[in-house]
C-alpha cells in the first residue's frame, strides 16, 4: 500500500508467482478497477482485497474466471459514481464481507426482488459496512432485508440516520427493518431486543397501516403499495405477532412530561464484581426493550434476565418487573430508583 505503481493496461500472460496469494492490499496505489481485473487472473486463490483510496469511480463486472475465491473486498474512500456500481460486483459467488465506508453512495437498490423477497445479488454476503455515506432515504435500509445472508451491518453517519434523534429508537427501527441481522454497528442483537424492536415497530406504524388500507379482517386487509414500499416487513410482523390491537396503536410521541427520562441505577446483586451503572431511560420504554439494552450494556451472554426494582422511598421492598410488554411507568418507577438484574 501507499506506493504509486504501474499496472498493465492490457491482458498479460498469467504468472504462477502469486498462485497462492490470499491477502492483497493495494491501498493508495492509484490502481483502477480495470487494472484490478487485468491482474486478477494471476491471483487465483485471493480471498481478501483492499483497495482503499484509489480514486476508483466506476466498476466492471468480473469475468467468471477471476475473483471467484474473493471473500472480502474493501473499497473505502473511493468516490464511486453511484450505488448502481454495486450491481457490477453483485455476483461474486463467495464474497462475504463488503466495506464501502465513505464511497459517496446515496442509495442502494436490488431491482430483481420485490417486497418481502430475496435478491439473487450478493448470495454469500454476511457483513456490510456503508457508514459515512450519503444515504438519505430509509428505502435503502429496507432494501438490505433482501440480502439473503446478511448478518452484520455498519451504517453510522448517513443522512437518513439524522431523521431520528433518539439513538435507541434509531437502532430499534433498523433492527425491525432487517429480519436476519445479528450485529448492528458492531453490537450484538439478542433475541429479546429483536422482539422488542419488532413489537414496537408494529405499534408505532399501526395508524399509518390502517390509514393506508390495513384491516384486522384479513379479507379487507389491503395496505397500499406506497405503505408496503415504506414498510416492507410490516405484513410479516403482523403474521408473526398478530395485527396490532386498537389499544396498542400509537404515534410518535413528542418528548413531554408523559414521556420523560428516568435516572435509574442498574445493579447486579448476585454479581458484585459488576459495578452499578446509572442510566437515563424513557418511562415509556417497555421491560422487553430495557432487557435488550441491558444485554448490551452489561455484556451478558444469552441468558434469561429477571428484573425487579427497589424504590428509593420504600427501603427494602423489591417489586418484580414481570411483564415484558409493560412500560416502566406501569410499575410507578421514579427517578432515583434502582433496577436489579439477575440471570
């Protein structure tokens, strides 16, 4: 990396010198994608290719005889012309990790698959990094649910992320939109957090669903194409959990006294080596979402959490938080109270 090199401009005879090369870094060398493809027949076993900061703007589809063993491709800091360039590398059969940090892309689209379907593009892709780009529409995040094997996503610092000011709510939205995601921005998504995110998503957009033609009667349930485009997973979430009941429906609440933050102390009484942590949580946050947060905050392995709380006003009395779907305010939790975590 970092050396300005001269690469062949025409196809040359394949040398066996690099026949066992697995990892290659050509960062800041001035290489073009065309030159990569011309050299690639000489790298028949290549698994990782790093091409950071080479001013690459356009890609070409590799032939069926090159880059077939590639598992990782890093194109960070290259000013790609647009998101459609990705279609040209979408059929690399073994590509598992694609890093596109700061490439200037503003949208992602897989036109071969409709709502609720999986794309044939990127058949092996498990890890995708699209942080620090210009993605401004949530429709691009929706598209990622079409990737059949996607497990890990990094997507910080895109304009669409600025539409939601609460980082916890933002995380919940992304989790609900991408069904098979296991890690988001390097943080594991545990089952309790996913369930909470999906249940909340189903409630938050319930009124929009009804207004767009959704109905509790399956024969009358015909949400508009516009709604399905904005919320492709909504129908599958209704199948998974049932359509939201009228009492569950809620809009996005403004930050008012009713939705204020509670300052709580988190303690693990059976694990004294775990120091108490102070955390501010919305009183409207459900117990299920609190558990999802605590899994990440305390780095607890996949165990069943049992929560209770002690009031700062009633010393010695412990109240079990036994209903995952109830908000903190249901239990009359107040500022200064202590949440006890056991597993």
